[in-house]
C-alpha cells in the first residue's frame, strides 16, 4: 500500500490508539536511559501497541521507534514513532507532550501525524496535500521582522559531552536573545515544529534529533509553508541531526545566527 490518503487514515488510527493510552494511564515505572534521560512505562506501552497495530495493517512497511528500535527494513517506506515526545514533561504532569508518527519514503518524510493528548489538538500532513490541525488548514506565519519573532529552542544537551555541546546552544541562545521578541523552550520537538506550522511561533531551532523526534513535525511544517533545513542549510531528511524550521521570511536572518561560530 503506497496511497498516502489511505496511509494517513491508518496513521491517524495508530495515533488515536497511542493517545488513548497516554491519557488513561499514569507514567508508571521510570527507566533511566543515561544521564537525565528517561522512559516511562507508558512510552513502552504506546510503542508496543502502535508497532503491532501498524504491523497488522501495513506489514510491508518497516518500523522504528524510540524505545525498542527497528524492525528489519525492507523496501522504501519506514514508519517512525516517538511514543511520548516530552517524557520529562509527561511524568511531571505538564501537558506539553506529543505522540509523533511519521512515514518516510526513502530519506524524505511524506506523511506525519502529531497529537497533543492533553490539549485536544491533532496535526497532520501528507506531501503535496497541505497541513492541518483537525479539519482546519494551517499555515506558517508571515513574520518578516526578527524583532517580532517568537523562537523556540530544543532542549539543552544531557549525557556525555553535554558541557561542550551546550556551549554552542548557549551561544545561539544569547545571540537570539538580543534580536528576537521572545525565546521559548517547550521540551518536545514535535510541538516545536507543529507550532511553527500553525504560526503560533516563527522558528524552531533543534540542535540534536533522531528521525522519530522530528519526522512528522517536519512534513507538517513543510506543508504549512515553513522552510525546514539542517543547520548547514541543506534540505532536511532522515539523516539530518539538526532541524531548523522557520517561516520563509526569517530564514535569511535565523540561519546565520545558528551557523555563526
């Protein structure tokens, strides 16, 4: 099956299943994943449920999830799931967390669904089909003045080498603080990207990510008219380790602030 509208219906059903688990269960036992990183019982439960759901309905499409990794990849398509994007928020009862499911065709994400289970908002997009929140079509902002921009930044680094990696993040934060209207840190890459898509914010700068973190949000932002690139300015794809999403009029100003040494 390669028809994107049909696959979108399947993805929406998978995310509906996932979100029902998120809102109906306490986080449960917390599993450490290294320095200041974690997964909850709900993360694992969501991933297992969605993996089985998609395997039944799309057996020819491979799957990768944040917690349990890959199924053997065959063919051109790949589902990528972040079962709870923003686990640190979720376990503290902060409603800023998402279920994020994307579909790659080769290296390019062509379908995405992002649900905010505690905020009654679900975003989706297919390549060439536009971006939506529910049934409402959404569009990136028309902001052209950096002084009027609200910019979100991905979480600061933890784990090995965090101190060195955060030197760059702090330098970018300082440069932005002197230029933009406000800086925000939501703690979830999927939320960063869909709010750029919806025009709630004007740019998102994520300096470390895996495909499951950003796949769905990237196609939603792109279909809403945002520019989505790596920190080098190249088109974003499955191999991109950084994600810059920005309303088009601000890309010439935002990208040099990220690239400056």
